[in-house]
C-alpha cells in the first residue's frame, strides 16, 4: 500500500514539474518576443529636427529601449514624394495638412491614425544686423534678396506665397526670391546674411541667435500652420509606430514641444 501511495505521489510530482517547465518555457518565449528590438523610421518636417533629435527621440527610447527610432528630416513635399515612391518609412509628420491629406487620399496612411497635433506661426526674419529697415511684411520691398521655401514642395514656402499674395506683394517677392529646398536652408541664408529677409516658422527663428523676428503673420493673412502626424499603411512595425505616435500626444511631450515654440492643437 505504501509503495502504491509513493508511486502515485512520484507521478504527481513529475506531472507538476513538467507543467511548470512548460509554463516557464512559454513565459521565456513571450519575454523573448517582448524584448525583440524593432527599428522605426520617422520622416518629419525639417522644422521638427531639433526637438526630435535633442529631446523627444531620446525620451522615447528611454521609455521603450527595444524600439529604435531613426529620424529623417526634409521639406514635407520631398518626404511625401519619398513615401509615394515606397521609401521604408513608418511614421510621417508634416508641416502642413496638404501633404498628409494627399497621402491619405492615395491610401498610403493607416486608417484613423492621423492626428493634427501641433500649431506653428509664420514669421518674417532678418539678420541681426538689419540695415534695410525691414520691420513689417510690407517692408519686404526694401529687400534685394528674399529667402523663402520653394512653394512647389516646401510648406513654409507655400505659406509665404499665400501670405504675400494676400498682401498683394507676391509679384515683387517672386522677382527677388531665392527658393530654399527646406525651411532650414532659408534660415541659414538669412543667418549668414546671404538674404536680407526670409519667411520661416517661429520655432526655426527661435533656434538661431543670428536672426531677428521682425513680424508675425496676422490671423487671416495666411492659413493656420498645422502639423499632422500619421502612420504609414505599409509599415511592418505598426505596434511600435503607434507607441511612438501615442507618445508624441502625451502631455509630457506636448510640454517639450512648447519649449521649442510650438503650441498644441489637441
């Protein structure tokens, strides 16, 4: 009888240990999966580069160490073209609604992923040594060379064109304009004195101490500058991309954006 009880106990212990091992292996497999490193590429407007690289990407990777974020920055129009041509991009953040809307209409953005996140301002800048007496947008006629983004692909240039058309000054501006490939190039030209004045976003102007903001576009003279964010439909890393876009909408991150001059559009 004792032998029989002992045998039963031995069998029960064996079964319990076997189940325990199976569970441990399942947990290990699950942990391995959760620890798997993924890489996402975020294509963002040039005006977002400083806050993304200096603050937000490091903050995100501290919170999500297994998701590596690669940032690529240029004019929103150029990034739009890259996405349309099949570039390996997971998240897009534009400096205007136009580019995001066109991509969405082509079925290239994940459904319900678009969020109009931030707002910026259009400003007129001059070099610190402003010897042309430029103080308003109307004073732009005093310039010999004006720097703006190329309206064909740069949202900042599209806003500049709209503004000067509304002020009946586009004909003068276009005859003196140097067209930058992105807003950062426009900022650089003015900062180094290659242009007498330029049109950029207030966040860009705040990032360079060699330029001075002399005027801000008044409400009604130009459309609101909205920065939408969306997930690319073809991404193979949807969960990681969503983690990043959710992170950018958090109150903590909005406060960081605000330190760079953006305002929340939530």
